[in-house]
């Protein structure tokens, strides 16, 4: 006997054929996860039997099949076919039994809510939807804030009709789904008052890299359709999943504030009584979610993923009246979870023009081409195949041209927007949320779209030369020597998570300071000394929301470094404390007021000498506070510290003393402290340095420069700069021998082993513990070291 309506509490995820992907998943969560803290608004679903009975009662099956067939034969256009089918469905009459079942269930839902004609969300759930290999993102309709029996029945008919939108017909055709075999279920769910709260989308993996240890959350004010459709630039948060079980930790590794210029609220007339209004300045400047709410949602995501056994794509909402957090949809993630491990692509550019614009990158690839700027979906017939689509934002109506684009650029949207999800599925690189691409860029302009440089996608003027290198990870040899990575850009760290690296041998703090913090630490500590009005205004804008400006430095630095620590966890990550030279520190906002001018900054007021000098030691203490937060509050105790340019053991003592006062004591809670070996004195007095540090990292570039007395940046002396010079090799061999004799760890940070087999052989023969290289050199160095180990004579 046919069943036309089923409550969520009676559904399971195995009921996809009966109520579609969305509704079966809602039922699964109501049944299985309510006791684990997952709150789902109550509701019910019409069944596929109801859909087919509706079509049959109105004599629509033959009409639909005939209309689709005429379109497939080229006798009518897609628009004509879709319009005719939708009109026929919307004008259909409800069979009395189905109508009664829907209204009886609605009355029960209203009674449970304690309100006559309770407001509901009416969502479509197709029986071929939310499958592991097909997202059908946003193709069927959702109607929000529906009240009353008549509007509910109208919304349900419109959901049925949305199975035949032009984009849905086109997508099924591309994917090979039989149009008549797919049915549609309607989910009727109590409305969450997100109009006065907030809402958004979250994934249980990183959507760009597939890194499976983070939760990605997008959030905006008001109802969630703006986030899904990419009409708003949301806040973005990233949380490290392995630490969520420890409630004493706050492993939020990424926070990016979005513009959030509009919000969808209740109010209006007709079958979809909602409207968009501008947000206030206060709302744009504020975070939608508190840290506690971010962690709560991340725990929900982890619970749902664990239950389903696969990466998940979820929608959430926060009730503005009660503050409660609800999950309103959950489905399998459809792109990264299907990607096969084995090879990574590394992109490099040459001849690129100036950066015209940037936004959030989608797709880890690079594309070049000519812009086709289209501001309205009504004009998509103008699109030129193979060009770069530039528009304000996309919805499913844009899919027919998105799949023919070389790349996509939008004004609005986050990494969980329609444009991002569909671009990812189609394998088309995209940059979303640029803010003003349709204003800055112009039709027929040649550009390079770079989505391979991390979270920030860059749009360059002109057509750059693009080199692509395939890194094959399927057959890497084993090595006794640990092969680690050099990392600088946190936003690019997650893309390398599949490399079987032994950790990070060099994480460059100064890159995070320069790109994320942007302000000289002393300019935050002694803000009154910054006299330039423009710089003061920039610093005030960056530190908005931080009553104590130095807290901004600590927070931003810890957050940036945490992404590197997360990607490598549980392997060690050695963070080198800031190693700017004075001329580079001076370029930071407010920096000129605190930096001397030096004739030779390379061997001047740099590294360890700064950390104990009153002119900078308060800034170094902020660096130490960031490391403490990283290790103690966020949980990344795999982080170690490295001191650069430490000239004497006595200087080392002073640095360790300052660190101790800042709460970083070597050996406490397993903290290791290393020293860079980049000065001949580090080799000559290695035994004394070994008494003070847990190990050495050989900086072969600086060591070569200072051993040979050659400026590494001099064109005229380039032929003399040789890391394989016998004097340099003696230095390297000697410090390795001394470190091993003292029982200390020793590694090398540099590219020489990847370029020179003899250099790799020397390091292996001398007994080096680790070699740290850039990610794109990892496979080559691993192979080179394996060969060197195979040729090694005698005992290990």
C-alpha cells in the first residue's frame, strides 16, 4: 500500500528511493543522533509514491516524457520544455488522500510547536540527489517561512515542478539519469528563526585540498539561502578535528571575516515571504559565531561524519530567539571524497602581470584566457566556450555555461557557495568573493587565474606561462633519513597533506607576520610612537575588535602557524622565530619608527641579537606568547622552536632566559628548542651550542655565504657561491659529527640534495637525521636520498 507522508522520526538513510537524499538523511539524524547532541527541527516528508500519484492523477507522465523526448530530438528548446512541464505541474490538483495526509501532518507539527499554522521550510529532496558522485547542488527549490495550509500546498507543488527546471534537466542529461525514473519528495520542516540569528554551510573536510582533519564552516547573518547561492561573502572558520574531544582546547585554526553585506529575513508577500536587506555596519564588522559556537558546530560535524562513515556537507542554522544551533541538512561530500590519491600537481608561473584582484581560491589549478563578463543569466547565450566567466554570483541556472568555462570569477560567495561547489565538481578553477570583479575586470581582457597559491586566489593581468609538474606519490621509496618540508605560506599548507613527509623542518614565522599580521609588533606595543596618519588608520582597522592591540599580533600569528601545525600533526613542526632583517622589519606597518638603518642588514641586527635587546625583546615576547597559545590553548604540542642567527653560546643563554620568562621553557611539556647552524661559529663551538639546544638545523645558504665570504644575492659573484665547495662541505660534515657525538638531532634545510646527488650522498654518509625541502622537491629528494642510502657502505 502506498504511503504518501512519513514523519522524519520514521525515516532512515536507506530510504533514499522513498524520500530522497535530504529527507532520508534528516530522518537518520533524528533517529540516531539526537542523543549525541545533534538537533534537527522536526518535520515530515512526502514520498516518491505521492509524487508519482500526483503526476498520475493529473495525467502528466505521458506529457512529461513526450516533452523531454521532443527536446532531446531538437524539436523544442530546453527553456520551452522546462517551462511547459513546470506550468503543467503547478496547475495540477492534489488527490484528496495526499492533500489530507499533508495537512494532517502539518496540523500535528503546528500542535507540537504550540502555534497554529507554524512557519515551515519546504525543501525539495530528489531520489537521485546527494549521491556520493553527484551533488545536484541547489537544483531543486526551497521555500522558506511558509505559513498556512494553502501556501503549504502551493509550495509543495512548486517543489515538484522544480524537478524540471532547465538546470535540473540539463544536469540529469549530462549525468545520464533517466528523467522519468527520478522522483521528488518534499520535506516540510519547522522554521528555525535564523532570520534573527545566523546560518550557513559546513563541510567535515577542507573543500579545496580534501584535508580530512578539519571542519570548514561558512556563516552569515539571517537565513541560509544567501550562503548556499553565493549571494553573500560569509565568515569562514576552520577547526582541527582530532582535538575536538578535549574541551579544554580551542583548535580553531582559521578565521576569516566576510563582508556579509546583506541578510535574508522574514517579511514579504506571496509563496516565499522572505527578503534581503542590507546588514548594519556593526553586523559586517562582527563575527557571526562565537568561538564556543564554532567548536559546537565542529563537534556536530565530526559526530555526523563518524556516524555516516564519509565526508559530509551540512547546512546549519542558529535560532535568534533561543540561541540553539540546528542541523537542517546533511549529505555526502561529492568531490574531494571521490578524488583518488596518488599524484599531486604543482604549478609555477612565469611572465605573469600585476595582481588585479584576489578572492577565495577553488580548485588548486591555474587557467589562462580571455574574460567573458556576463552580469545576468538572461545573457548567458553570449558566453564564448573556453573563456573565463566573470559574474556577480551563480545559481544552478548558470551550470550549462560553467562547465564550458576555463575558469570562473565571482564578486560574491564563499568556499561553500553554489559557484564553489559546482566549479569543484566540474573541475573548473574558480575565484569567488572578489568583491568587485565585475567592476575591475572588463570583457575580452586577457588574464591568468591562479588558484594554486593557497586560500587566496590571484587574478593576474595578461597570459602567464604556466608550468605543471606531476608529483607521483604512488611509489615513493622508504628512507632512514627523515624527509621533511620547508613551509612558509599557511594557506597553502593543506594542499600538501597527502605527501608522506616526516614533518616540517622549517616553518618560517616571518611569512605569517608579513602576510597575516602585517604590523610591526613594537608598533602595537607602543602605538603612540607611530606618527604616520595613514599607517595609524591601517593599524586601527586591522586591530578592530582587539581592545589590547598586542593581542592582535598573538592571535593572528598563532592562528597562521596553527594551519602548518595541523597539516603535519602528529609529526614535528619546527617554527623558526622571526628572522627578518632590519630593512624587512621596517616595511611592516609602523616599522620605520622602530628599526635602525644598517649598511649590511644581512649580518646586522638580526636573529638572536634582537630577541634580548630592549628595542625588540617586548616584540619577541609576543612571538613567544603566540607559540604558547599554539601549544597550550590550541593543542599543537608537536610544535618546536628554532632560534636563527645565534652568534655565541652566551647569546643563546640570554635568549633562553627571555623565553623562560615568557613561559617557554626548554624541556617543559616536551618543548624542544633548536638552533640554526648558519654561522661558522655555530660549527666551531658546536659542543657548547649542543649543551643549550636539542638540535641543529643547517642553513646551507647562509653558511655558504659566510664561510666563503660571498654575497649570495650578487650577480657578479654567482659563480663563486657554491654549497659544494670543500670548505662548506667540511663545515657541514663537521657539525653533523659533533651533533651526533653530543646526542643531538641535526637536519638540513635546503635544495642542494635535490639538485646534486653527491651532496645527498655526503649528508647520508655523515649521518644526518633529516633533510627539509620545499614540497615540490619532496619526491626528487626522497628518491635521491634512497639511492644514497643504498650506496652507503658499512654499518648505519
